[in-house]
């Protein structure tokens, strides 16, 4: 098995969250206001400046977007 030190397991999640917010809300700020999220938490996820999040936080973001969080090993 080859390891890639540049692998970002949140990259796809980040892109999907951003796309869903862009599609359903006029701005990230509006999403945070309507769904009761701290903008700083979501901004750290979307910017990639933070790479560790609680599963509960990711599940809450997914649920607010009408999605479910799926975690698996490949």
C-alpha cells in the first residue's frame, strides 16, 4: 500500500460543503446564521486551515445541508 503524505481526507468534504452552501444559501454567513453555526468553525473547514474536527461537528454540518456523513476506509 502506497502512502501519500499530501493526502487530505477532508478535501472532498470541503468541496461538497462549499458547493452545497453556494447552491442553497446566498453566503456562508447566511448559512451559519440560519443553521446556528459559528462562522469561524466553518471557515476553518472550508479554508483547510484546520484538519481535525469532531465527528459530531461534521455530522451537524452534513445534517444542516440535508446530507449524511459517511466515513469509510478504502
